[in-house]
């Protein structure tokens, strides 16, 4: 007899009753626990709930972060990350499994946090966000300095104090929280907001925060902050923590300052040093100018010593001028005599007798030219007449009227087009017949074809129809 048969009084449970009893037992035994393990199988549902597994080398525990809790948890779960999850152990009767409802998530020790940051740094570096070619040079003397930091801490006071000591500049503060859940979003928004300004935009940005633990500086390691710093078109100085602290924004910034005070020193030069340098340059410029003028004066004096006197310089040009003046007088007199002679010859030609003789000579020449023109015109006209007569004979030979004179007729349709073949004639069509002595009208009685065209009778043209 079996053991079940020997105990007929055992209570009987349904599956749902057993599942509910187990659920109460598990939840009562583990109301709130901390579980350490590695995240795997991470999935984010469309509803916003996060599902993953916590595992070690021997077991696996299902984990869930509800949507409301996921917004409050600072650490973003990532596959392969070793974490400590705090929450309640419960069961899921639908698949007979137990799970933890996570309400808080934190890294399992500093080593895990450093490993996560190193993995993130390598991933962002592979995208080119840390390339040296992307970094911009800082302006020498910015007009406006933008500062992203907490408005209540000592950081903004140190920056303003250092700016006023070195070179007073206009500073714009974008107040943000530098620690906590909202810090990363506010810092990224501040960097993007400064870059989006159209008027009064800063020439350089300082993102600063005082020292703290690695967890306190985590906002400056967030991916949203690093990407905002890399995308900034305004040169950006990162001044987070102390000299030994390193955050991911330091790699994306154009310059890294060990402290906020050092960031202010990088942003502006020292006014007194600039004034001293300017005065020194002015002194050197004046000294160089005075020395150059003295050298030129001395050189001019030396050149003046070797130059001849003015009367020696102008002796030869003066002689050339005197000779030219003397030759000009002779040339003017000779030119006057030549013009007088030409005038006398012209006057002799204007006397009455020579004029009449000249007119008679011109008349004889005009008469001779007229005779030659008449003869040339007669010859030209005769030649043109012969050419026209020859072309007329050629035209008469090739003209269709010569064919009409031989007994043929030209047939045109009602549209005026020539009908060259019988197949083009339509029955009932009005035709015009052109003979050598005139035209006659005709009407086609039927359409003829080449095969049915009758032969022309002997002794005349015959009828086409």
C-alpha cells in the first residue's frame, strides 16, 4: 500500500492555493533584502518596466524594476554590471518562479564603478568624442565668460575672485545642481543653452564643481553631459573636483583645469602683465624707430658729402638748353621762309589766266572720262543682254510650257496640288486642266488606277477619264 493511500485525511489544495501560500511564505520570510549579482538579459518593456537577471557563478534570480521606481534610481542598469539590488522577494504564480522587485540599485563596490566608467570611456572614445582634432583653442581675451556650476557653493566665488584679480570680464552664471539625480540633465541643458544663445553668448565656458567622492562626481561622468560638452561650439574648460579627480567630461572638454581657480586663470590673461608687456613693446618700438631714423640721417649725410655741387650738376644741362634755344631760333626763321615760299606759289596759281587754263584742262578730262564711261556702259549692257537671252533659252527648254506646246496638259486638283498619277485622282473631284493656250475645268467620273488606265488613242492626247 502506498504512502498516499495510507494517509487519506491529507488536505487537498488547488494550484492557485499552493501558489498563493508560497507567495505569502516567501514575502513574509524576505520582506526586504539586498542581493549582489551581475546584470544579464536586460530588457526594457514598452510600458517602461525594466526586466533583467541577477546571477553569480551558481544561481540566477529574476529582477524587475517598475516604471515608477526606474525614474528614481540613479544608476542606469547595464549588462555585465555588478550591482547590489535592494527590494522585496516575491513569486510569479503564472510561471512558478521567484523574483525580486528592485527599489534601489547601486554598484557593488568602487571597482565595479571604475570598470563601468572605463567601459563607457572606451565606448565614447571609439565614437571620436575625445579626439584632439575636435578640440578648439581658447580665445585670448574673451568678452563674456559663461559659468556652469552651483550658485551657492564656493566655486563661483573663487572663479569670480580670480577673474577680477586677473582681468575683470563679464560673467554669466547658469545655476545648476552639481550632485544628485537631476544634476546630469541640468548640466547638459546649461551647456546646450549657452550654445543656443543668439545675443550675449559667452566666448568661453567653464563647467566647474568642487571636490568630492567618486559617487559625488558621477553627474560629470554621465553620457548626456559628455556628449553635450563634445557638441559645444563654444570652447569649454572642465574644472571638476581637485587635481587628482578625473571625470569623463575632462576628456570631452577643450581644456581641463585641475581646479576651478585654475580654470579662471586659463580663461583670461593677467591685465597687469599685459599692460607691462604693452609698455615694454612700446618702449622697444620707439627705441627701434629712433635708431632707424638715426641710421638714415647718418647715411644721408654721408651721401651728401659725395654729391657734387649744384652748379656742377646743372652745368651740362644748362649748356644743352642754351644750344637748343639757339637752334630753335634758326629753325623758326627757316620754317617761316618755307611757308612764305609755299604761299607765294599758291598765290601765283590763283591768278585769272592760270585759273581759266586749269578749268579748261579739267573740262577736257571730264569729257574724255564721259566718253570712256559711255563706251564701257554699252559694252556692259550688250554682255548682260547676251547672258539674259541665253538663260531665257535654257529656261524655255526646261519649262513645263514646252511640254504643253507638244500636246500635254497640266492637271491640278481642287486644292491646287498637281496630280501626277491617276491613282491620286478621286471620283467626282473637280479638276483644272492647263493647256498651252489656257485652262479648262473638268470633273473626274471615277478613280483610275495604274492597272486600269486606258492607252492613249492614236493621233491625240485622248481622255483621262
